[in-house]
């Protein structure tokens, strides 16, 4: 798993219905859990967080100056074609 910063506009996701409570919560405190995406053919595809991205897109439609829209934590799942940093203890030390 690799944590990286990417724009939410570059993520392919299925717009999903969501509750008013989810909308209000994201508007008030932001995201409590990161969005998970996977790189497929050089495109970011959402694998967890469709509703949260739907809320974010609606919030930004209603208020383009929403200050948390650029502070979304997105986790890019490693599908084997990216090198991720391993633990230093597992490296050759001689």
C-alpha cells in the first residue's frame, strides 16, 4: 500500500446515493477514512469510497471554495506494478 496525493477529479468512481448524515459529516469534519484506489492502465479507479467521492463532488459543486476538497487522503493499493518502500529491518545490512 502506498499513500500518495492525487486530485479527486482524476479518480474514476461510480456516483452513488448517500445519506444526508454522511453529507453533513463530511462537510463538518471531512473524511474519517481514506479513499482507496487502484492504478489500472494508468488510471485511478476507486475500489472503496464511491459514496464519499459522490459527497465530495456535490459539496464542490455547491461550494467550489470548500477548503477540504484538496486535503483528501487517498490510498493507492499496490497491484504489483509499483515498488513500495519495505521495512528497513528487512534490508540487507552487510
